[in-house]
C-alpha cells in the first residue's frame, strides 16, 4: 500500500514556493513603482502650484472690482470681492495653494 502522508512530491512543493516567492518579488516591484509615481507627480504638482502662486502674487489672475484699481478684465469684472468669490469659487485670485 502506498503511504498517504507526505504524498506530495517535493519538487511540486518547491515549484509552488518558488512561484509564491516570485510573485512576492513582483508585487514588491509594483509597490516601489507606485511610490515612485507618487514622488514624481507630487514634485510636478509642487512646481505647478508654486508657479501659480507666483502668478497670483504678481497680479496676473486679479479680477476687476468696481471702485478698486487694478485687475485685468479678461479675469472678470465684479461689483464686489464677495461677488468675485461666489462666482469664481476656487479660482478666485485671492486664494493661494498650500502644501
């Protein structure tokens, strides 16, 4: 009679473990790739918001407020600052990006 205990051939167990170890290495590579993407795109975003804040500080995004000097008509003409905030929302020139 054949033995039931330890009936799995050892080379079959080794191939399964090798496959599992290879998959673990592959997933570690994916995790590192996602971390790399995060670092790259976070850096790009940081550069973009820094440039946008400089444009806003220089007045290139200012709206024209009636009764107040300055602004550019292409950014909109508003009766008050409250109207500009309400209509432009997050694109209002008074807001600054922070990290």
